C-alpha cells in the first residue's frame, strides 16, 4: 500500500491498472480494446471482436469484500483480477465467432 494525497493508505493497484493488464491479455488473443474513462463513472474496458464488430462488451474491475474482480457489464463476475489469464480466456470465449 502507498500513501495517497490525503495521507491515508491507498491500494497499490487501481481499476485502471487491472483493466490495462486485462487489455494486454485480450490484445494477445486478437481482440481490440479501448480503455474508457467516462466522467463521473467507473473506468471500463471496451472489448471488440475485430472479425465480428457486433460482438462487444464493456468490462469493469471492482473491489469487493473478497478482493478485486473483473465483471461483465450485466453485473456478473468474470474472474478474480489476480487471475488475468482466466479472465481473458473467458472474455475471448464469449466474444468468439466460433
């Protein structure tokens, strides 16, 4: 943990860092990603299958009582944020044209 500008301890990793890490894994699997930072809302990772542009999804990273998780936009958990490979595999499978 590192101190933030208020002098309190802040988590060492942020939503954006988790989303960037997942984005890197998804790019390796052939998907396109874009980090979105909407004003007043949580950041999300917009993921698209370049072979079927209708296959898109916005992924969130949220911290709960049991740690950080990746979430689908419809509020279902994908995988723990510490298991980026599993999350990327699941997202790639859902957005697959196969």
